[in-house]
């Protein structure tokens, strides 16, 4: 939020969060990740986002169930 407020106060046009943060003089780094990640820009992007979200929820539940069967006790 700080970055967006700063560029708005200076009436600077940016295309994304990275551009805004760079205008603050902050360092931006790229973090490699195996997950499918995308930007929701248009209404047509929502069905894909919903699909990916549901898949990740299902995978999270499967991982949790697998760890529950291991006999390990958390806590």
C-alpha cells in the first residue's frame, strides 16, 4: 500500500506492484516457485483461478490426510 500511495501522491503511472515498489527505491527480487501462478486481469480469468484454487484445496486436503495416516502426533 505504501508504494501505491507514494506513486499516487507523485502522479506517477505504474503497471504493477513491482513498478510501484521500485519507485520507492526498494529492492525487488524474483523468487522461483514450482506452483502455477497467474495474474487475474479480465473476467475470463476467474474460471481458471477458481479451478486452480479448488485443485490446490484438494491437494492440501490429500496431503493433510496422508500425514494423519502416518501415525505422527502433532502438538
